[in-house]
């Protein structure tokens, strides 16, 4: 394996750190950005790994975006408020939920109709269980990734 020169390593760090909100995947996750590598800047964050994990059948149907939306829905009691907080349309949020429910074969959310006191949403026991499993899986995968990261990229952050 060829070891890149120092300039290439520094550029790699800058490019790696230049990640932005991925609207196509609609993850709702935003990260800090560095527009261009500044050679006068002595600080670059430590190089690390990150993943977007999906549950997949023919295509990905449950990932970071719907996880965040359902977590917010559970906290706020409203899918509409959760979607607004994520800058996602209400109809898109329901489309994601219906697709995930179809792929999984069980209901994730129970919706109560409005009225004098307003409506709301809450997660079903299956929905709550799925969020817990996904979160534990995500944490375990990140821990595993962190453990092996140095084997492949430890020399780039020296």
C-alpha cells in the first residue's frame, strides 16, 4: 500500500470532514462543515468513522431519518411537530412510516384524532422496541467500527 504524502493526507482530512446534510436520503442529520482546507488553520478534528445504517429488504426502508422522526414523535407526541422540527413535510413523514410498517409487517404509530384537545401520536410497543433495537445496533456497529478503524486509517491521523 502506498503511503500518501503529507499534503494528500491533509486534503483527505479536509474532504472527509466536508460532509453536509444529505437531502436525497432525507436523514435529518446535519454535521459541521469545512468548506475548503485552510493551510493556515492548525486545527482539524480527529479523523474518525461514521456510518448510516439501514434496515433493508429490496431497498433501505428504516434508517437514521425515520429513526430520528419516530424518536421525536415519541418525545413530542406529534408526528406533525416531529416532521416540522426536521424540516420534513408531514406527508413525507407519513409516507416513511407507512412504508416501514409495510416492510416490517406491524404498526409503528398509533394516531388519535383531533378534537377539542387536539390529536396526537404515540409509538406502539413494536415501534418502541424497534427504536431501542436500532439504537443498540447502531451503537454496537459504531463501537466495532471504532475498534477496527486504526487498523486501516490510523496512519492518516498521525
